[in-house]
C-alpha cells in the first residue's frame, strides 16, 4: 500500500515540475484532494486492513473458534502467498489467534456485513488449530463421489444357507388375529420323494 502511495505522489511531483502553471491555478489541489480521498476511503486500493480484520474476528466469534471476549491484536491484514487471502491477529485471555480469511470481493460495504469474507483457518500461537477448512482433492468432486455406495444386492451373504421357501405362508386378510401357539404341525406324507422342511 505504501509503495502505491509513494508512486502516486512521485507522479504528482513529476507533473508539478513540468506543468507549474496548471498546478498554480488550483487544478492541482483538486486532483490531490481527490487522490487522497480515494486512497483514504479504500476505493482505489481496496478495503482497509482494519475492516477486513474486524469482519474476520466477527466471523470467528460466530463460529465459536475464538473466545467472544477476543479483540484485534492489530489492524493489519497481512497478505499471504495465496491471492486474496489475509491473516489477522486477535488476542484473548493471554492467547493470540492467527485468523486466516479469504476475500471474495473488495467492496467495503459488503465486507462490513460479512458477505465477502470466508474464514479459512484459526490457529493459536502455540500451534493448536481451532478451525480449518477441509481441502477437497482435485480428483474428488465431493465426499459422496469419493466413496461408492454399496447397494443391498451387492451386500455379502451371511453364511451359505439356502433361501427360505415362504410359498406356503398365506396372507392374513381381515382384522382377525392369528394365534401361532395353537398351530399344529402339518404332517408330511411318507415316501422317498418327500422333501424335508428346512
């Protein structure tokens, strides 16, 4: 941010040296005022670090991964190697929390509402992670696709028993109850071709 500000002021100074008559007429003051307003209010350089960290802390409190009494340790949202990912620090009860957040947009109003930030991870200073987003591997679309479902037909047979023949069971019709205790066994007809019941 400071690098961009210094470049803007260097360009303004170079322009002042070459066009002294224009700057003296008051046009330069207007341009400087507009540039300063853009830089201060974040329209040109994006949202302020304090705004990003405040939204991140609110999100971490809502998830319950930092104590509700936590406050910002600094208002600096540090950049990371990942594009639009920032790290903010919070402190509570002697612990320091590093909260990593992904920016989905750079609209200050939406960030203030919590619409443009997604909490990525929260880690205490001692290395204990209290929150971490699960990364889906590139070859895995979602968890349901990762584990193929087992159909009931493909389930293994419990034992090598033959299927039970229920063809002699008659369906019960009407509202009469059946008393299974009084049922008498059906006598089998003798002979060599009689099949034993299983």
